[in-house]
């Protein structure tokens, strides 16, 4: 488990993942050598899996985001595998999640505009295999989007 120093480092990374290591070490109140060792250990134990770019799709002209919830026809034993394989091939799908309960799978889908969304929906979403029920939720606004934990 991460100790208090590790949690300080993680808090600083969550607040500003672009911090250069010397500034990260200073803000976390550790030496640069200690920072390197701790980051290596956090990576080795799987706590820190990497630092990734977060792209603002709207800034690139993708104005529509829809969350689709699917219930699959589970009479076919390959339904999940075949659905997931097909969903991975849809370029506009940015996230795929599976669930236990009345909803089996959730997809996040982006589109440039409503006309593009209609095309993606008709040509790519409605053709996904083994769908018994589908619910679409169009994103209006994001109130909180944080990977921060109470460290």
C-alpha cells in the first residue's frame, strides 16, 4: 500500500500530470532520487499504470457524445464476444464497459454533429450483433470528470 509520501506524489500527479519531475519532487517534498524510486515502485506494483493524454474531443470538432446501454440476447453463447469484437471496430466508440445486472454493456460514442451521429447510429450501432435492448443517453454537460481519489 502507498504510504503518506506516495499519496502526496499521486495527489500532485492527479492535480497536474504535466509537472516536470524536479517540480513534482519539490511539491511532494521529496528528493528527485526518492521520487524516481517511488515512481518506479508505484509502476511496478500497478498503482501507477502510466500517464496518458486526455483529449478534448469537442476542441477537435466532435460535438456529440452519447452513452449507449445494451442488453444482449444471451441465447447465443458467443453473444458477448461477438458484440465486443464488432464494437471495437467502430472508430467512434471511445469506451466499452461491461456490467452485471439488467445492462450488459455500455459504449461511449462521439460524433462530429447530429447528422454524423445519425449515420453512425444507423450504419454502425444498429448493426451490432445480438442486441435485445438498447438505451441511448445523450450527454448534455459534464459536471465532474476527475480520476482523483481521496488520497
